[in-house]
C-alpha cells in the first residue's frame, strides 16, 4: 500500500482509535468532517508592478470545545485537503492537552522565499482581509506556522484591529512582545519537546543523563530542543538541516552549532564534526530520534531500518501511517506529534489568556504552567495506553482527544 494524503492519514489515525472510544457511527462521521473551509483569492501588487493572485484557505475543523485555534502556513504545497488535515490535527492536539480550544489552520499557496518584506506584508494584509469574516478573538485565533513568524502575526493583528477601530491583540498569538506577545513563546515548542522527551525516557526506563539523541531539523524547534536536552545531561550526537547533518558519538557542541546557524543560517560549513546524511541520521543507532523538520520523513522503509529505541515527534506528521504500522510491529514507542509538540499551542493559549485579562505573567509562571500541562497530558496518555491496551501512544492520545471532543458535542446537543 502506498503512502496516503494527510487527510487520509488523519482519518486512518482516527479509525485506529475508534475501537477504544465509546462512539456511535453518526458522531464518528461528524468528527471526521471539517466544519467549514473558506477559500479566498488574494491579489497582491508585486515589486515589479504586476498583480499576482494567490489562492488561500482557512479551515475551522471543530469548535465544540472552544474557539478554533491554529497557525497560518505559507508554502507551495498548501491545498484545501492539507489545510483540513492540519486543522484536524490541531483539534486533536488541543483536546489531548486539555486546552479549551477547537482546531483550525490557514494557508496561502505561495513560495515566500523570493518575497521582499513589502510583498510579504502586502500578502499577509490581503489574506487577513480575506479571512477576517471568519477569525476573531473569541471565534478563531491564528498563530505562526511554516514560513510565518511573529512579524507576520503583528501584520495580521494590525489589519484586523484597523477594521475594528481599536487594538485587538488577542486575535492572534505568537506576536512580538512589543505587540502583546508573551515571554516564553518562541522557545515553547522546543522546551515542551524536551520536557516530553525526558518523561518518555523515564517511561522506557532510561536515564536522561548520557542518553544519545539524534535530531532532524535544526530550526526553531530542533535547535531549542537540542539546547534543553543538552543542558539536561543528554548526549546530542547528531543534528541535521535541509543541507545534511553532523555527527559526533561523544556529543556535539550544541551551542557552537546554534551560533554557527545564527550567523550562517545553515549547518553547511560547520566542520567540527563528521558529516552525515539525513537518512544516516534517521536510521542511526541511538536512544532517541526526534524528527523536527517536515512531514512524512519516517516512511515504511525508514521505519524498517530505524535503530532508535524511542521516537519523539517534534514535527507535525513526520511518520506516515504505513510506517506507524511498522513501528507498532517492531515495538518502537513513538510519542505522537499532537502531544510532543503541543508546547507551542499551550503557550499560545497562555498568551491569549494574558491578552484577554490585559495582564502579563513572568517567564517563570509561563514555564511552570507549560510544564504542568504537558506532564499531565503525557501521564494521561500513558495511563490510557495501559488501561485500554492501545497499540501505541498515538492511539492513546487520539482516544482521549476523540472522547473529549465527542463528549462536548454530546452535552451541547445538535442544532437544529
Ligand atoms: P523552521 O523552519 O525553523 O526549521 C525547520 C528545520 O528543518 C530547518 O533546520 C530546515 O533546514 C530543516 N529541514 C527542512 N526541510 C528538510 C528536509 N527535507 N530534510 C531535513 N531537514 C529539513 O521550522 P520549525 O518552526 O522549527 O518547525 C519544525 C517542525 O515543527 C514543523 O513540522 C512544524 O510544523 C513543527 N511545529 C513547529 C512549532 C513551532 O512553534 N515552531 C509548533 C508545533 C509544531
């Protein structure tokens, strides 16, 4: 069987959890269908004077548990089906970690690498105008995703606020501090991955101290994860980016690598360690493999050859559904993305709460709240796996997420 589309993958993940959740067929079918997907055209005047019209989407997948929440992605591969799958994953992620949010996602079909700053701003403002009828601080709250950043969120906030006639910082999260962002948001996902990895090592009865860790992707999430795990005593033996990887069985100098990438924007040119390919990294003998780059990198073939004792999914959707079957068969535990990388949306929630209360918290308060929520979600997932006998932790997380979302639908009832 070949690999599937993201939406098929998500439906297959839901199907696998279905037998552990008390769900009737009608409710299950309802949970599989996105509530709405808005398609908008965004005409933008480019620097050379011509007008380019970009196709864009915002999907609100399920809002039973609270306002819709999810990022905005700028990428050539964006499609309605991809945005719907990503919005579904946000729904299960917010439910797994118990945030009072539903799930959403937005995307613009574009290749932003060649955009000037002005073109990026113009596209962001035009896209925000297109989706402003759908979003709002109590309705649907966007955040950054692939190729969008705090500056992008500041433009979304400004455009939305201009239409409202007053500042509405709580319409987006992941904003710069100067526009109402929260301390701790930039590092939140990597910090969360590091917290979850330490719990997961404990779960497989291995000490963090000296554990060999390989991380694919050395961007925001991968580099912050590497830094925290290094400080916790783990041995970060390999990291990579799109140009390839570096390996040192004695442990890499993570801070030197971060400094190199901060100045060069790539691992290329770092010569204080041995070069490896991304395939070498994914299949290397180590205690923990952390995919923190892009989706579908752990294919069935990679899963067959993988030698790590534990996989922690920092990226969204790094393991294909067929590869999941192989890892279940081989007994390799996988901490699923909807749990492992939920630190970002947890701190987004804390940013939204602070904005709504017009009050700011200290970094210590934000980090303590993040740790508590993630730890509790991890323990609940492990308990569900043990009590229900689910084949893997992903199915356990889905079981909790589907149960919580279905329960919200049940008590709210059906209209009309
Ligand atoms: P980023 O753009 O900062 O970094 C991505 C890294 O992956 C870069 O080092 C890049 O070179 C590398 N990469 C890209 N293509 C690759 C390839 N084909 N092979 C190997 N490496 C490749 O992105 P990020 O914010 O660190 O996000 C990484 C992953 O984490 C994505 O899947 C994203 O959806 C997920 N995620 C991010 C956040 C967040 O808060 N940033 C939250 C949840 C999930």
